[in-house]
């Protein structure tokens, strides 16, 4: 199915956040605009790129996941307190590193050390003693779990503390703490006869019992404290300025306002302190264009930049939170102002989106992605907020249109196996908006209006998020979009309730981004108990012909120093033009860092970056989007074909983690992935095969490629992107990769903190006997072709700073078998670790084929 979006680089969210020229300056350093608010640069950056805003500064003071000094140009826009760290997990850069567990010599269980990271001196964050005591008291009062973690690392991974863990199997009884009264409202299931305000996400009876819930639950205690500290930090900021991101839009502006609104509205509802209301109204009045501070054009229907409708939708949602949650607090004049802004600047432009080609995202061939979910969701929540008060009829029209379009399109965003149709990072935007919309409908009308039945498997996207999350960041294939303002993974808690699956909620609640979003206070089921990993399979194959064929393999769910492998072999089309030419691509994490990784987005402003997915598209000329920027095979110095159908096989012994955080897999616990990716090279099956398997109790990884003898193949290159420092042996058949710093290009933080000891990975060629390694970079540069260049002179390729392309180059023609073993240098190496694995042809691979 072809895509028919306009040729506009900005429709995919912000201009590239990887080029400092496109960073909104006002987010880096707000001037004193006479309002009495002043923001200053943060992190002692000395103005090299403007510093960070007050939210970023506050993160260093208040967050339970404190960032260290040294924020790079990739993290220059102010981000919410507890989301700053999650940027490391959700922005798809090349390689990330997690702090090593010092108590185990940096090797975790695979190094025979403890997985309990409570004593690690490399953890960049921790929960203070007072908060810990308060959460312990709440757990005791409510009979629920204590906090399982003491802090989080730069990827948002929890530092588990064994003494605080309930190791029982995951469960949810539905009997929540707080003695909440039953819902006094009789559901109508009508979209015109709605619940009284507050009707969205959290009805009043839930607000009434929230203080008791907080007193009786450890996690709610921590999250409540974080939200109040965020609200306090935001209150010191000037009202958000209207700043276009290049010629693109105000998406970050809209999302920052949404963050503030949610925090302040929540703070008032819990504390009844009207100063929060006053500060919130100042923000809204400014964003509505009613003050001397410029905010958009004079035409109300153009004020929130409907030409980039994500901006309008997210701003509409922000105003919906304020209007609904504080409905009984606003004066009539204030309600009129907020309502008029929603209708005039949000809903009325929305009518045009549904009725004209301006709403390209409403069309069925464009609708299975984050744009449809965000745009429909923002309009829907805005309309639900003002329905009954709006006399124009626009709200009722939007409700009808948005529900129907959402059902037809957004509900296709997750494939039948849960894989998000775009990329792992765009999952955040799409599913967060999806969950907000479905949740709002349920609370406002009493039902989801048939949305979830349109795709009963949608909730499986919780599995996708867990398995695509590695130890040193996500398996972040493809593009990853803009900064994650207002976007967390707390929809996992909502999906947990919908699916009656405690694992999703238990997985998310210990992550760094769980604490910053007020919605988590209502989506979290306090009856969940136990350990999400208890009985959870280490491996999973996601098999979907629409383009989601990939596999996830790991040695542990709780030892983040262990081994993680993500591998993908599928077509590059149908992903909202966010894919790469990456059949056979893989990432490898071990020792708390990433050794083979993803480069992520190219420059969104590059010439025709999103125009086409055809074989000759400009998109594929860019290093980060073409085959040479991936971890796969290059034949004849040419890109793979974008629309191909690899034939994949996955097998696993089915290892499941035990209750213990110190779990280690058995010696013969195996998983492997095989792919025939011949069609991606325009060849018949059997010509280009790849296999990746975990060996030796999941302490090693073998990558094996078999290329048939074929006169059409003139050259072969095995290629991997690494940010390790590469040293080649004298015979060049062994590459020693070392990493000394916690580097996190996922969030752009380089040299954030040194490892206690240098980490080492040995990569060894087993066959063919004449093969040798070569290196390109750092920075890694192209091997073939030239990048398309726009008339405007936009950067077509970014510099891949610190990245080396490790390659093996062979002549074509004759059959070749390339076997490369990856051996992390654990603190203790056994005989098996230093023994080469058996040589077995891919056709003979089985679960026992490599047993020693």
C-alpha cells in the first residue's frame, strides 16, 4: 500500500534534533520577558549551545534519576524531570552504556557476581532516604510491594535491591488500596450524555480517594512526590514561548505546555492550593494569545499551527486536561476563555482535517502510525472536555469523526503480534496518545466505543515494548523522532488493566519515566504484586508479514550487565517512511554497554528524506538509512531492496527466568534466529543466509553468514557499527573493542561517567581462513554512493562521531561462509568461554547443534 503524504519533512515531527541549528533557542535560555520569570542555562555548559532550561536544571536537583554534568548538543531542549533519563532509552542513537555493577567486577551474573545493584557506585541516581522511608511505610500500611529499586541508570533501568523484592509470580487481585467508593455515576455509553466533570481519565471519586491510595502504596508515594517537585520546578519558569522549530512547528512547545498543565492541575487537585490554578491560568492565557507575549498569529484558527497538526492536537489535549480537571475551580470567564481556545484553535481546524486533503493522516493508507493516534486523540479529548458546554456543535462533530477514524486507522498501529508499525521509538508517541484517548472515552462515556475490539491484539504491544528494550537502550531500528516531551511508557500500566496482565505494569513501574506523569496515579493498579520476570520467557519471535519480523534474546531480565541480542529481517516499507534498509540487522549488549548498535535518525530536513520508499528514493542515499549504515551484509556495494520478504526461522529452548534477580541461564539454554534475505538483494532464495545464536549459557554470540557461489556477486562486505575503540590483532583476525566511559548517544550524552573498569569485547573471525578485519572511522563514513543534496543546502549526512565501522571484505563469485564470534570479557572466563564454537552449516543449525 503506497503512502500519499505531502512532500514535507516536517510532518514527521520536529526537524532533526541532531543538528543544533534546529534547536528552539527559547528552550535553551529564556530571557526575562518582564513577567518576573527568568530561566538560565544549566549544567555549567558555558553557553556553548545555550545551556538547558529550568526543567533540565531542576532534574539535577529533584529527579530520582539525576543526570550528571555534560549534556551534549543532542539534549538541549528542556525536558521534564523524570523523563530526562528516559531519553536515553527512547531516543534511537547508536550505542548506549549502562553503569557496571561494581560488586561483580562489571560482569553481572555472567561474571559470577551478584545482580543486586544496590551497592553499585556507578549508578547515576538514587532515591533519597526520606522518600525511601515514606514509601516503605506506605507499603506496610497497604500490604503491597516495597519499591523494588533504589535508583535508575542512564537508560531508566532500575537498580534492583534484593532485600526489597517480592519474588512471587506476577499477580493482580483487582482489590486496590485506599478504600475508594464505588463509582456513583451510571454509565450511559453515550458520546452525547457524558459523565459530569472531571470526566477524563480520573473521575472525581478517584481523586477523592487518591490521598489514601498514596498513603498505602510505595510507588504512588514516590510518584506523587516527583509530580509535586516537577510542578514546583515548572512554576519558576516563564510562560512557554512560541518558537517555531525551523519552519516546522511548535510540537515541543505544545508538549511542554501539556507537561506543565498536567503537573499543576494535579498539584491543585491533591493540595487545593490555588496558587497552582493561578500559575496554570497564566500559562493557558498566554498560549491562547491573550497576553502581550506573542503566541502564534492573530487568527485563532491558525494559532496552534494546524499546518503541522501534531502541534494543534497536543495543545488541544493540554487545554483539555486543564478545562476538565479544574472545571469546578475556573470562573465562568476563565472557562469561556479555555473553551474558546479549544474550539477555535483546536476543534475548528480539526474539522478541516477530516473534510479536506489537509488531513492526510486521516486516510487509510497513511493512518497506521503515531500521527493518526496523536491527532485523533488530541481532538477527541478536547471535544470530550467541552462537550455539553460547546454551543457551536463542533465538539459533537469532532467526537463522531475522531472515534470512527481512530477505529479505522490508529487501531492498526500495532500488528497482530504487538510490534509497532513504525519503529520502537515512535511507539512512545503512538501508544501514549492511543491510551489517553481510549482511557478518556471509558471514563467519559462508560465504554471505549468499540475501539479495542477493532484490534483485540493491540494490548500485545506491551510485549513489544518489553522485548525491544535492551540492557543499554532499545533495539532502536529506524527513525526515532523528536524529543519525548510529555511522553512516557506509562501506557503499559493502562494496557496492564485492559489485558488483565500484571507483567506490563510491574515492568514499567520501576523505570525512570514512571514517576513523572500524573496519569500513572490512576492507570496503575495497586493490586499488582510480585516480580514481572518470574516465569517470563527470555526470548520472543515477532513474526508479522507486514514488516515486523524480528527477535529478542537475552541472558536475564534483571542483570543489565548480561547479554542482549535484537535481530531484525523484514521489508523496509510500510513503516510511515521511518524504516532503514536493514534486513539482517542486529544489536548486541553485554557488560552494561552496547557493542553493535543503531545510528538512528538521519537529518529530517535532508532532501526528500520522507518522499519515497522506492528503490531509487533519495532516502536510501543517506548513510544512516542505507544498508552501509546498518549491521548486515553489503553485496556489490549496493543497497538492499526496500520491498523484500526475508524467510525467517526462530528457535529457542524456551528458557524462562526464575524468581531470583541473580538468575543465570543453563549451559544449553539456546536461542537462534536464521534469515534467508536473498530477496533483499534481488536474488532467489538460498543465496544470502544469516544466522545469529546465543552460545555457552548465553555468554557468547555467534553471527554466521553463508553466501552462495554466484557470478552476479562481485564483492561481499560484512559490516557492523560500533562505538568501541577498535584494536586489531597482528593478523587482523581478532578485533578487541574497549569502552571506558558510559556513553549514551541514545540521549546524546557522551562521557557522562567513567566505568569503574574498562569493558572489553573480543570479536574473532572463525571463517573463512583468509578473512581479515578492516576499520572505517571514527567517524564511520560511506563506502559507496553519494548522498542526495537539497537545493537549500541541508546536511544530508551527519558526522558519525565516535563510531567505527568494523568490516570484513571478501571477493564474490565463490561460496563464502563468514563466522564471527563475540566474546564479552567477563571478570571470570571459563574454558568454554575461550573455546571456539563448533562449525555447523546454517541448514544444520538446531537447538543442540552447538552443544559442547
